[in-house]
């Protein structure tokens, strides 16, 4: 079974191709990667069985699953723009890709002087937004319904200089973006 995904918009979209060979070997190939991309295989208890990173624009790896216990595992492919999560089912004799569970386009934060503009990809999901200062005190908390490609502007002129951290909660996952006000 081979699963793949591609789309075109300005720059080439990340392409992920996954197949199973020789019963318990999962072949992962990716191209059009942007920035640092993390790959992790996680068991049902949250333990990381395999992890790797690449900064190249392509990546290929054969994951031999012969020595791991039977069960469902999560394969996460993560970079600054997007998180993709797939389920890999492992039995005593084989491995199979169940399906692409979720693909989340992360919000993009652009700074301009004392304004932060957050761009959303139009996934139709509710996004919880929080902004914390360096002491962990909350400066903003709200929600945004990401129903179409949109943006939200934050006036940060009332905040003191320093480091702040946006937290975006989408589909029960947290994503963070750090900004510095000078």
C-alpha cells in the first residue's frame, strides 16, 4: 500500500510517500521539505521508538519494525509549517499503514514593529490562541474559527520589551511560536 499527498501553491508542497515492503519494513520518502523536519514513531503509551531530523529538501528511510511489539504506532512528520500524523499497525507478522489521521497546517506568525499578524490556513477547526510573557503570565487568551484562509492581528504596543510565546491549540495539539519585542 502506498499513500502520498501533494498539492501546488506558490512553492512545491511537501510530498510524503509511505509503503510497506517485506511485511514489516516501512519505507518513508519525502521531498520538497522546508527547514528542519522531524520524524518520530511513537507507541500507544507515548514512548518514542524512533526519531530523526533532516534539514535537507528530501528524506528517505526504511524503518525495520521486526523487533517492536505488536500494536498501533503513530508516525509524526513535523516542521514549522505542518504536522502530519499517520497510524502504523504492527502485528507479529506484518506492518500496515492504516490511514493519514490528521494533517495540520500550523499558524504562521509575521512580526511588524509592534504588531503580530497570524495567518491561518482555513482548516475549519477551532484554534485556541494564548500569548504568554517570559514569566509564563498570560497576556492574551481567545479563540479563532479557522473557517477560511484568514489572519488575525495583535497590537502588542502595550506590552513591555521582552520575549513572548504564542500557543496555538488545534485538534488537541499545541504549537508554539516565540517572538521578541525590542
